C-alpha cells in the first residue's frame, strides 16, 4: 500500500509538469520567441516539493492545504494568461486553422501524418508539431482550461490523503471540485467570448477573477471538519460560531468572495459598463445572484440558530 501511494504521488506530479510543459510549448510557438521557455523555471518549486514530500511525508498531502496543486497552478496559469492575451489581441489575424468542433475535423487533424511519405523519427516529431500547430488558438486555450480543471480533480483523487482527512471528506471535496470546475469553465469561456476588440481591460479583469477563483482548489476548508469530538465535553457550550460551523462558513466565504460574488460583479460590469447584453449572460448573472443571496440567507440562519443554542447551554450550566 505504501508503494502504491508513492507511485500515485509521483504520477500526479508528473502529469502536472507534463500539462504545464504543453502550455509553455504553446506559448513559445504562438509568440515565436524561445525565451518563453524560461517559464519552465516555474516547475522547479513543484519538483522541489515532490522531493521533500516524498522524503519526509512519503507522498502524503496536507490536511488543510495541497502544495502540489497550488504549485501546479503557479506553473500553468502564466502560460494561460499569455495565450489568452495573445489570442484577444490577434483574433483578426488568426491564420487558417482547424477547429475541433466536429468528428470530421478531428479526424482530419489526426490523420495529417498519413499524408507524409517518410516515417523517420525526425519527420514523425515534425508531423506531431504540425498537427498540434494546425489547431485553432481558441480550441487550444479551451483545451488547456479543460485539461487543467480535469487534472485538478483527478490529481486530488490520486494524491495520497493528508493526515486527518477521511475518505468521506475526500469524496465530498471531489464532488465540490466538479461543480466548481464547471462553473469556472463556463465563466471563462462564456465571458471571454463577449470581449470586444477594443476592451483589453476587460480581459485582464476576467483573467484576474479566474485566477482568484482557482485558489479554491488547493484549499480543503469547505469540507475537512475542524470540530473535535465533543461527546461528554462539559465545555461544548463555550464553542465559538467559527469552530462549530467552520465548514459551513468557509463554504459561504468561498461563494461570496472567491467564486459567485466576483463572477456576479464581472457579469454586471460586462452588461453595464461594456454594454454587452444577451440571454445567457443574463441567466448566469441571475444564477450568481441567487447563489450569493442564498448563501447570505444561510449565514443568517446559522447565526440565529447559534444564539439560542448558546443561551440554552449557558442556562444548563447555571443549573446546580
């Protein structure tokens, strides 16, 4: 079992590095500048973390925070920023490319190699580069977003459990990650498609909010239970609101300040300041608004229920 966890820890980090390397390769190809290979230096903290974790913790993750996921985000987010900014600046000058919007187009992209006569290793890798380069920039960026989010979920599943994290908590966390990833992907793909050519500042706003929302993945506070077993504990009535409802409160904080709250602000800005208006934008803005209101209502309910229980606890302790 220890060997299995050790192998899973190595495979997960290797996948992180491989996907980040693909992002750096795409940046160097799009920018036509080999200096962007220096972005691979961002992989060094992830490699150092892998060595330290494997040596000291035998690959096990931490309870509240996941360093490999955080360092993976650091290694790939700059590449996605560069690709998004380049794509928004050069939409009109995009060369002829192959879109991956049908099985027929996908088959044509894959079968490019069959048109080549020689099959030496040099030509083989050259053909692979040609296939990857023929895909449209927008499809490349969308694929990176999708692979990033899927790998965050699968990677967290493969990483050995941290101390104090149960399998039940991990399963809850993975389900939360799936919903969070779907919302984030919808936000970036839908909102960036609304950007006009004369609105570069909107691209920076969207990417900044997207980067901020990605910080949910290294944190486990919305699921991991911090409450100690209190059966028979005479001082349970003295527990604070934060310690008693830590997971609920952190879930509310994530929704209000990390995901749905910022998403709502961006969408309202797009509709009012940038004058972009369509049905899907309105629908998702309403959805974010409902999530924000319901979480505020949830917080009010928790606070109101905590006061009577605290007063009952104080009354019970006063009775001889």
